[in-house]
């Protein structure tokens, strides 16, 4: 498995996202709320930072970039199983990459063990 994060690995489409949030399981790996569900064909990821907590787009973009990079580097923890995963940033303060990466690793390990 490579370290790429191509378009087909991004969860998109409002109907699919709404259904995913209705049916998915949730847990918190601070500062992230993680929602996940088994997928049929390939792993897809949604990364989200709320406008209600971060008014400036540059802050939201920076947080999304950190979460995306942390996932990209640690996606091998999921093995060969296929999931839909959403990482929602919850903290009111911007955390460092090390904190976010640790949370993503914890989340991916938990998902891989709960299958």
C-alpha cells in the first residue's frame, strides 16, 4: 500500500455522507471525533474542521491539511480491510501535528481491531 491519497479515497456526495453519518459508529480520539463504517469496495475518508470553531479559512485549511497528512502517513494501519472514515476536529484550539497524528494512529488502530 502506498502513501498516496487520491480522489477516489475521499468520501464525497451529500447523500452518501448523510447515510454514512446515520449508520456509522462513533468514538472520540481527542481532539478528533471519528465516525466509521465498513465499506464495500475501498477505504474512503472525510476530513472536517468546523467553521463554528475556526472562523478563518486559513485555520480550517491548516487543520485539514494536518489531519490529511496524518492519515496519509498512517493508512497502512488499516491493513487490507475497507472502511468509510470521518475525522471531525473538535478542540477549540489548534493542536500540533504530533498531537493530531497520535490521535489518528489511535483511531486507525481502534478501527482495525473492532472489525
